[in-house]
């Protein structure tokens, strides 16, 4: 699906930095980073090692330009890859924090299991997974009830409460941001 950039970083990511939960020494991976809104914001906020992954080369090129314009290119790298094959791109325990902002809701149900297994593998034991998902994506598979985060993630991470809010996004062809209703969950890697 074509993707237009989100105009502002995720409030949940900002809050975790402000609270000192994500620290400058963490190795952060932004899964499905798109044009790098969150990845570049993290670098601007002082995180020294941020890696964005996406399968869309045009989005990655825009993310690199964004990092350069923000003068943080030394701290952010953008990698072309498929989040359902994370083990091909990264070694086990390579990261302390993984971001999934509006990513997993793009994956087919049969891809989520491989994705969840890969995230757990590349994150440190006890590493943090931040999930910000569209609400309703899974309703048809769960008898009308949302199950968020998705069950394969719930099986591998200890999550706290899931809360819902909205984030701005800019649909293609529209200049002003609209708002996506999202569920936010933060979990620790059990493996
Ligand atoms: C809605 S955008 C969200 C981008 C960014 N995280 C944000 O919050 O603005 C979803 C992104 O996930 C990427 N994506 C979808 N499936 C993917 C996959 N299997 N592997 C890597 N990236 C994927 C898309 O290319 C797109 O850039």
C-alpha cells in the first residue's frame, strides 16, 4: 500500500524518552520505519544508535534525507529489509528497544508469527517492544473483539495495559493530517 509520511513523532515514543525508559545508550530498531519520523526524532532527542528497517526503498531514501536535514545522520542508519525475516538482517540480541508504530497492522495474519519470533530474537532479553497499532485490524479474527497486541506478540512479551489514543497521519493526496485510532502497548521480551 502506498504510504504518505506521518507529520509528527509518536507521543508514546516521546513519553518513553522523557521518562528515561528509552535512554541515550539504548540500541533502538524502528521496524517499518517508513520515512523515519520516529527514528530521526529519537536521534534528535539524543539516542546514539537508531536503525530503521523498511521494505520500501523510496521511504528509506526519504528517511535518509530527513536524517541528513536534521544533522543526525551519524546516529541513524536505514536498512532495506523485510520484518518477517529479521533473523536474516540482524544478529540475535542486537537491540534494546524495538518500535512497531503502525507496522504490524500491515502484515498478513500468517506473517505475524514470523515477525513476532524475529523481534523476540533480535531484542535483548528483557528488551522493550513498543507497539502502536490501528484498532480494529484484528476484529474479524476475534469474534468482533480487538485482540491487541496480536496473540503471537502476547506469547513472547510481557505487556502492561493497552490504552487507545489517536495519532496524526497524512493520507496520500490530502494535505492536512487525519487521525488514526490506535492502541498502544509496551512489553518486555521474555526470551
Ligand atoms: C503505515 S507505515 C508506518 C511508518 C512509520 N512507522 C510511522 O509510524 O510513520 C508502514 C510501513 O511499514 C512498512 N512495511 C510494511 N510491511 C513491511 C515488511 N514486511 N517489512 C518491512 N517493512 C514493511 C511499509 O513499507 C511502511 O513504510
